[in-house]
């Protein structure tokens, strides 16, 4: 074979290869156009329109980024809008008199429980009383240290730090209080209450108790606390990776307990006199403090309160509270708002002596030559402070006080009999006398003899001399009258002991929430954290709490959106609801507090509408700008398509044609491979 023939054959071979490669390239290019819808992904293919295409693509990317930013911010703003709508609904409901009435409603007073009705029986006239707060009242009577024997110092405590004492003797003319005795409570949240108490009996040491509630106000308080829990939950709403109202503190729950206040509790020691071996105990958060009265200790509740206070303050580790005492009342105040502590107390009173008296008997009947003698004996190994002993000498017939029936039955006898009259002698063991040696019934009998000597007018009876022990003898000053032979007795005697059953008790009460005097919400720069912020106790200031989110939604257009939990609207709302709860817990100041609460709710409503309007405006702005960007993206899409777009039908036809040509080329190549060496050399 000649060299010319060989070169020609090789040239044909290379031409075949080029045809196969070119055809495949055309197929690949057309397939890519059909798949992407673009003429080419290589910018060089667009020649002079490259820069224009790049500018359009950049503008579209920018618009897409704006839309994505809007899509990120819009749901958060929508969630904020829903929360604000719920908060406005809560405010609206509390401005209604149905939810918060103009009056606290009537008080409900339980029937007093009288532990020793013979010694003291109390009733309360709620219509004549001024009741200001729900409280558990304790009434205690002990022998007066200033008044005459038979006078009792009656102390009323409310268990919340309020206390008052007045001396009462039912044997004297009642004070000018109308029917009953007025007790004006001073101290604690119940200060200003006036209790109108009546005493059916007041003869010996005793105690009574009753409670006062305001059912309607209690219902308002429960509803207010429920609303505050709802507000707290709404202000702690979380959306995605952050809390809606936490500012830029994404992982910090912004609001703590909205009802958190410093717990203030009172331990009130009820009674007036303590005895040796009385045991007093207080438990604070699991730690127990107790003291048993020793013989040499002062026998006062003030001493007991001071001793227990010293023990609590000396606790190790120290308790997180401030403890103080005054007037027999221990006050415990927690150091931090929301910090709770458990409190309980008890008293184990030493044993008391139950004394009695024999029924008086006539040991010598009167005759014309002999007087009448009656005797009775006081029984008991010892006496207690507050025990009351009494006996009565009655002359005449109680059923015939002026002896008219007697004269009718005995018309011949002279009408010179004295009218019916009683002479009562009563003595109560006081703490002063007890300390002075009146510790057994013998000394009590002498005290009765001394009181008998003070009777004016004097009865027609004499008493035996001092020092005759617990047995008392009464002798008539005259013998039997021969002009009245039908009278077998000149006088009658009765005796009674009313054992003092004063059992010292301890009342434990937690004071209801009180509102501070701060009405206007303060603002400082840099801003302080509100009192309900979760970081309030650890950080006085934190700018992140106020820092809101910002989004760029268009060229040179940024929007700062959202609301922070320390917004003045929230602070006013929380203050208002606290005021509502305070009004419900302090019915005596209902008008004052509820009026302030309504004013603050109105302020909160206006402020909430203002921030809600801003949120709604932001939402509308985002929607408007997003629509604008969406329209722009559609326009840009059309313009880009005009540059780089292809006609799918045309591309498909060309692709089919190219594939047919390529198939034919492969067929020719296949036929070439079938040539024999002989044919090829020829």
C-alpha cells in the first residue's frame, strides 16, 4: 500500500472520530438546555449580555434574601400579636365590675369557741364591728394587774401582728360602748379593725377564738392570682429558639413569679401568764427551736418570745430571714421575694389543778338562844392563777322577795322581815397574789374572808377569823326570832369554784400581700430590670433585656420589632394586678386599693394598645414589603429568562435530530470495524 493511500485512510478515521465526538457534544449541550431551561450555565456563552445577566441575578438574590428575612421575622411578630391580644382581653375583663366588684362583700364570722364557758363566754356582734381583714382572732382573759379583784385584762389578737387589751369587770357599770365592749386592733395589716364583743360570763381565766373571712373578696383574690399566672405564662411564651419578650437574652425566661413577695409571718403568743414547765416550740423550715420555762424565769410571754427569737437568730447555718419580736409577737421576714419558708408552733402547758368546794351545810340551826352557822370547805392541793372562788349569802326567800306570801300564810305575825337580798363574795387568784404566797386553798379562804369584810352594806352574818384554813364558817348576827316561829333558817349559803383554764396557745399566720406605695413605674438609664424579671435579684441592670430584634427588609430599610418584658405596659399591668390582689386581701382598704387598681388597669390598657399598634404596623409593613419583593422577583425572573431561556420544544427537536445523526455515525463506524484486512489493504 502506498503512503498516500495510508494517509488517506487514517484521515478518514480521524474524521470519523471527530464526527462521533462532536455529535456527542451537541447531544450533551442540548440535553443540558432541556434540563436547565437555560442556553448555557457557562456565562461565556452569553457574550455582551454577561454583565446584564450578572446584575439581574444579583438583584434577584438580594430580593430573595429580603423575603427570607421577612419570613423569619413575620411569624414572631404574629405570635407577639396573639399574646398581646390575650393580654388585652385579660385587662378588659378586669375593668369590668363583674370581675372586680366595687365592694368586698360582707364578712363571715364563725361562732366563737369558748374553751371555758363558765370562766368566759364571748359573743361578737358583726353588725357593730368594723372588720377589715380575714383573720383568726383569739380572746384571752387573765386577772388584771391594775384593776380591783374581779377585773380581767382581756386581750384580743388577730394572729397577724394586731393586738389590743382592755380591763373589764362585769360587776361594774359597762363602758359607754353601747351594747358590748369595743376592742380596737392596732398593729399589722388588721390595724383599724373594731370588734364589738359581749361577755355572757367573765369570772375566771379563759380563752375563746373565732375567725373572720370575706368570701367574695377571697374569690376575687383567687381569680386575680389565676390571671397573674396567665399573664406570667403569656410573657414567657417561646417561639423557636427564643422567648418572645426576653429581648436578646434568647435562652433566658424573662419573667419569674409575678406574685412573689417577701414572706412575712407572725408568731403570736396568746395568753398573759406562763407557768413553770410550760414548753414552747417553733419550727422554721425544718429546724426546731424550743424552751421550757424554769422556776426562776420571768413568767411572761414577752420573755418566751425573746428567748425563741434569740434561738432562731443564732441558727447555724443562718436562716435566710430577719427575725424580731415585740409585745409577745415574733415577726419573720424572708430576705428575698418568692422565697418561701415553712412555719409551725406549739405549746405544751404544764398541768393545772382542778379545785372544788363542798356544798355548804348548816352545822347549827338557829334557835332563840343560838345563831345559825353554815360551813363549807375549799378543796385542792394548790391553786392556779385565774381560778375564781365565790360564795353567796342569801337572806330571805327568792320566790317571795318581799315576804307577801309568808305574811298571807301567817297573818298574825309582824311584818318586819327583811326583803330578799344576796351578798356575793368573789376572789380571783392573780399573778401578783400568787407570787405573794396565795398558792393554796387556805390562803384563798383568807382572801375570801378579807373580801367579805369589804361588803357594804354588811350582811347579817359574820365570818370566822383569818387563819382558820380552807374551811369557812358563817354565823348569823341574830338568833331565831320568836315572833316568826315558822322560819327555820335565817340565811342560805352557796359556793362555787370556776377553775381558770387558760391554756397558752400560739397562732401562726402569714400576712396577706401588701402593696407598696409605688404607683408610677420608674425608668432609669441604663434601664433597671423590673422586679419580676428572672435576673432581678442577680443583675440590677442588663441592657440585653431591652435590646430588640432588627431585620433589614429593603435597601436602607431596617425594622426593629418585638416587645420586651420590661416594657412599661407590662410593668403597669403587673402592678395593677398586684393591686387587685392586695385589695382582695385587705377588704378594709378595698375602696382605696381597688380605685388605684382600676386607674392602673386603664393606663395598662392604653399602653398595651400602643405597643400592639406598633406590632400590627410592623406586621403590615413586612407584608407590604414582601409583596413588593415578590413582584420584583417575578419581573426579574422574566428578564433573566429572556436572556438565558430556551424554547423546550425547539431544543427537544434538535436533540432528537442530533441523536439520530449520532446513531447513524455509530452505524458507519460499526460497519468499518467489520472490514477484513484484505478489504482494508485494497
